[in-house]
C-alpha cells in the first residue's frame, strides 16, 4: 500500500518546484485529496488551470498566519512543509522575514498538527542548516530543531525532516539562471571558482520525502547521498551544451567572478560532527536519529551503523565533467 493512497495531503509552498512535484506524486499514488497552500496567487491560478479541481484544493495564505494554518490543517493525514524563504542573499538582507516564514511558519504548522492529530509531518530542509553561517541556514536549522524536539513528547503525530542539497532545474535554482545568461551571450557569473555544491534531481527529492514519510518513527532527519559538483565544471558543461542552441560558440560565453556573497560557503556540509557520530546509513541515504527517543537499527529497513561515516565524505570527490554533461543531457 502506497503511503499517500486515500490520504488527505497538505503541501505548503505547494506552487514551488518541490511542491508541484509532490502534487504530481500524490495524484499518481491515489491521494484522496490534496490541499495546495501558497502565498503565490498566480502560481495557484496556473496550477489550477493545469491540474483542475477534482481532488485538489488551491488555498492562498501565509504560513505566518496561525488562524489560516489552523483552518487548513483540519482533517489532514500528511503534511509536506515546503514553504520557506530559501535565497541566501535575500535572507541576509531581510532576516526578520526569513525568521517569520522559516521559524514562525514551521512552529505554526507544528502546533496546528498537534491540535488536529495529523498523522505525519515532513519538513523540507537544506544542507545550509549544517554549521550555518548565514540567516537562511540558521533559520532552517532552528526549523529542524523545532521538528525534532517534538519527539520527546507523548504524541501520535510523527515529525521528521529531510535535508536537501541543490535541486536541479527547479524554480529559482542555479540552472535556469545560467541558461538565461547563456541565452543572452554571457557572461556567466560565479562567485568563486572553488565553489562546490551537492546536487539532486526532483525525482531524488520526492523519493527521499516519500521514504522518510514511510519509515520515520519521530524526530529524525533524512539526508540523501548526493554527488558533489564543482560549479565551474557545471557552468562549463552548460556553456558547451547550450551555447550552440542560442547561436553562440562556447568560447563566446565568458565567465565573470563576482566574489563570495554574505552567508555563502565554498562547500556546504550534509552533517555536522555530532550527527556523524550517531547517524545510520542505508544504500540511498543517511538517517540522523532523534536525540530524545531511542530506536533500534532494525526499526529502519536496510539501515546499518557505519564504522566511520567521515570516510564517506573524505573520499567523496566531485564528479567529472563528462559525468556532469551526461547529467545535463537528461535535463536538456
């Protein structure tokens, strides 16, 4: 039995790329009803035109408004909480807005879920929550802590988080921006040629979310095993692949170095040192257990305790340019 089948699903931030991917998955798996919640009026309108209304409800509102959140959580079985402010530079400029959406909004979802006895709540988080140096990462770290701390209570609702890297070709992500720069003839802008990032596809993201929903016991954070890519290799591959489509030669497209922005790292981490000591491992992802409840390894199908998880990250090298091109060809 698929976990979404015959369930009432609420997706906050439902008009975003991950939100829409979850809508498609819920429809495919036979959800009873899907509530798409967003403050993006036009996004809701366009989704309603595309998907219709049969078992979807399109709701405009703000996760910071507790009355609105309380009203939409009624009768819901599973919540995917994807609503967030996620752009590093915007959050640095407007930290209180990031605090409101990423922290207050998450707490509103938690309190409403407890009040309505929602079955499962999955927070969509980010690798920027690990050892954060900026507002966006700091607010998402606290959002994760709000979720995980609920596991110390005697409650029926199961809360967990999934921690993402960069999701390829989503709205607001790096690929559409670089493609637009190539279409205009350049330059491609990069903050630092040493920059590396963890990447995943939308399919990877949805699979991780569903796996977490199925196996969570309460308070865990799930982290996908993702490839590392040097951004300069990604940009060069995009330039070689896409510039002929827009009437340019690859050498016509120059690369401009801007310098690291406030709140930005050369490489994000997937786990901190404390989490590495306690994490479990499966073939596809890591599980950071709750700090407040002890579960047996056998509670998680296919999980094991790695002898030294640091070796995994120490030996993890950026994928080659040829591998990057192969990955991009699947998208373009």
